[in-house]
């Protein structure tokens, strides 16, 4: 029998994580240029890339292990909210928030009753 999985939460979280990762890489590169004038800017902005990686891991884990979808959904939701700080990562943050919320409220459908004997 096929196991039911939180597919919508997985897809939205995965896409959101990819956007946050790409935005974080872009911010880290731009921050490295700014770091010539301001110490530590590149490192701080590179944190968004790490958030993107964690969101992607959370999305994969909520799909691979549906029983832990709620826990991973909370992590994805929190990192999505934090990702809203970066203008470039805002779209990924919004998608991650929606995906995390869907994972938190996701419940597998009830098992059908056994056939009468």
C-alpha cells in the first residue's frame, strides 16, 4: 500500500528553499564586494544560503519521513520567516512559510475500515 505524503508542503518548501539558497548565494557574492568597504557583510549575507540549504533538507525530510512532517514544517516555517528579512530571498521565504504551514497542518487520511468478515 502506498504511503500518503505531504506533497504540496514538500513542493512549496523545496521551491522556496531553492529561491532562498540562490538569493543567499547572490547576496553573499554582493556582500563580498561590499565587504571590501564593510567588514563582515559577506559572511552575514551568506547565512541566507545556509538557511536555503536547511529549508531544502527540511522539505526532503518531510517527504521522506511523513511522520516527522510537523517538526520539519516548524523548522521550514521559522527559516521562511527569517528569510523575509532579505529582499532577494523574500519570495523563497513566502513559499517556505506556506510549505511549512501546510506541513504543520497535514494529516494522512484515515485508514479505511477493514472489510467485514
